[in-house]
């Protein structure tokens, strides 16, 4: 019997103390909000500003909601946390947590204005005031353009030279990248920094010079030994789909140059140097390689005319590099592994103007492009 009494006493003692903390929490919360309401009433009593006409109308409107007996009016006036949507205010909407807590927190932020107190207790009044302010500041559209608007330059849109693509850009070694940015020379199975440099050239040609570009960033070097086999498939498809191409660029980056030989300053900014590469018939038939060589020299001269020192010239190598597929095909090396991607992208944008000039000359010469 004694043990049972001790057990009941222990359970009672535990429940009592546990419930005591709960009661204390609710008492604290109640006192907290009562003090907030008291502070708001004191602020209202001390406020000496007479209510404006708008505030009087809002107060009368709230009283009318109570007196007309409509459920919506009673709910809106008596339950400040309930909001309504729609012109007929017939459908309730879900309140977000912030909408629910805001009226409670506003009790502790007295603004000494009767309208502010009403808005904290009846949020629908805040919406009403917002609507009134919106109507008040709305003004009819000005019939003529203002001087400030006239001073803002409009974006110039370059005229489109052709409905079809005039320049093709692709990448045999798509994974080549720049060590100063990526910390490695290439990213296997992914698009490296050369793809970003080529895309910068594409955007500049299209946006600034109106030259449509056939662009492929297909990763062709997943198996490095078969890169040119894969890129030949990419280029053949591009030529078939874009018979109007005048110039085709296979963009790479060099690996054998030092940092000093990979950088050039253009208009006060550092950019990656450029080297053009043309294949020959040393290993396989390539009957018109010298025409490619002439085109590359024309391009190199135009680059250095517009941006002195940017191009290091033209190099002839023994491979064909898929250039036999199109008379306007050139291999372009933008920078080396010792550049950054930002420098390569800057060079890509700089190449757009010289390339646009070369393309325009070929269009004016009306040189026929044989089908691949």
C-alpha cells in the first residue's frame, strides 16, 4: 500500500510539474500580447493628429460590415486573420505564414496613427488603402516622348546578310581547355574552354554583324585517337544542312607555347594570341590546299589590320584536318594551355569583325561553294 501511494505521488508530482511549465508558457504568451495591445492603446490615446477623411470612411465601412449582418462583413471585421479573394469575395484563400504572423507582430510596433491600429487588427483595411493609393497615383500616358526617354539609346540590330548560315564553327578537340582557369589541359568527354571561346565568336557574329552561324559543340574527342574521324562526321552533317557556308572554322588551342607567347594586349586588355593552321597534300590528296592557304593569309592580315599583333600568322602542316571537305575551311588555334578561358573568349569576340569582313568579300566575289 505504501509503495502504491509512493508511485501515485511520484506520478502526480511529475504531471504537476510538467503541466506547470505548459501553463507558464501560455500565461507568458497571453501577457505578451496583452502588453502589446496596451501599448497600442496608449499610443492611440497620445496621438494628437485628427483622423483624416479616408480614415473616417474606413472606420465607418468597418462598422457597416458589422451592422449589415452579412457573413463576409462580420468575418472580415471580427477575424483579422481571414482574407478573401475575387471581386465577389466569395472564396477564401489560404494564408501564407507571413500573412498570419504579420498582424500579430504589428501589435508591438505602435505607429501612433489610428489608421495603423485599425490596419493591424483588420488587414483588409490595408488592402483597401493600397487600392486607393494606386488609383490616386495613376496618371494618363504622356502623348509625346519625354526628353529623358529620348536620351536613352536604342539597341542597334545588325542587318542580316543572308537567310542561311554563312559561317560554320565546330570543334575536333572539344575537350581542350585552359589551365589558368580549369587547372588541367583538357576535360575528357566534356566541353572545354575552346567551346566557350567559339561560342563567344558565334554570339558576336550574329548579334553585332548579322552573320548567321551554324554551330556544333558536339564532343568529338571522347576517344582522342578517333577525333578527326568523329569531327568529319560532324562537319559533313553541318555542310549538308547549310549549303550557304562561306567559311568554316575548327577551333582548337595550342599546347606548345609559353605564357609570354600566348598573350597579347588589345585595347588595354589581355587576350589570347591566334594561330591559323592549314593542311597540305603531304600525306593524302588535297588538291586545293593552296586556296585554303590564301584564304588563311587573307584572314590573318585582316586580324592584324584591325587588332595589331593578335594573329601570329599561318602555319602549314602535313595533315588535311578535314579541310578538303570545304574550300573555306581553316583550323584556328586560340591561345595555348597557358591562357585563361576569359582571355580566349575575349579573342573570340575580337575575331568577329575581321571574319565578318572576309565573309563579305567572299559574298561580293560570288565565289561558288561546291557541294560536299
